[in-house]
C-alpha cells in the first residue's frame, strides 16, 4: 500500500538505512496438491534523519521476503517534517478501523508508543513523541495509519504562509528556540578563538632571547668598522682639497 504524500524522498546510493521487521508470520493456502506455505514480512526502513518508508514482502523463504519488503519500502519513502526531536503539531491518521494519534512532546520525554508505531517514529528520527492507538490494533493497519499521519504534517512555515502570519506568531516559543541556537553558535565561536590563537603560536613560535642577543652583538660589531672608514675618508679628502 502506498501513502499519498507531497514529500516523496528518492534515496541515493550513499544513503545508509536501518531496517526493522514489524510483523513476521507464515501463511498457507490449500491447493489441489496440498498446502502451500509462504512467508509474510512487514518491514520498515529509515535513515533516522526524517526519511522513512514501509512495505510488505512475500516469498517462500524469509531472506527473500525481507529483501522484497526492504526494496519496495525504499521506493515508498517519504520525508517527515521535524521540529527538533519531535513533530510540529498533533495529528491523527486513520486507516480502516484503526486510528493513530501522534502528539509532540517536550525534550526528554522519549518515545511513548507501541511496537509498530515505535519502529516508524524511531527510524524517522523522532525521539520525543506521545502516541495512542484507537480502534483496531492490527500491525499492518497501525503502520499505514502512522505513515498517513506523518504524511499530513505541516511545518510552521507552511502553516504560517497559509494564514498570512509569521512562524513565531503561531508558535511563540519558536522564536526563543532560534535565539538559543544563535547564542550557542556565538558561544562556540568564542570558545574556538583561544584554540585558533594557540595553533597559530605553535605554527609560528616567537624568537628566543638568545637569538636576539646574538643579533644585537653582530650589529654592535659592525658599527665601529663603518665609523673608521668614514673617518679615514675625511682627512684624505681634506688633504686633497688643501693641496
């Protein structure tokens, strides 16, 4: 099943993903020659940086089913808007008889979720969130409902643009968060300045006192010789002029 979203993410070859199996079971069907067993796998894939996807794989063996699920999940990946370590606002996703409620949480809360929801939000990079599953708890429906809820999230900039306002007017604490980021960046620069001066001093060490003394002695030894030459030239020049 594919979730319709405007934030589709196309992974590159360098992108590193983490895989988790949410549901694994053996299914069988009766045919003329007997029962035919297959493996059913529901896998979630994410990079913990705001990108996540899920899919189902079926095969006669577990490795083949997992490979199919992972490859298809990478094609169904979406981008999740984050606000720090949580989501921007409360959202509800509904699939069939399943409803999943996701609420933002303060830093340090952690992930309060069941197995299926936890796999998705953790691989999406969400560290602080509150969730509640309402209605059916079927793992497949819970996964799709969670993805649908994440796909309907809006960033503060998008919501403010629709209302003709500034983002900090919708979220007053957002401006405070931006100020804290600027202060942290300035503090980091102040801490780096002593390290830079120390590195420059190590690369260009100051000259020692012995070298200065030697240079002073050499200059002193050269100055008398220069004076004798001028004096010797003076008399000779006067005698020539007298003659």
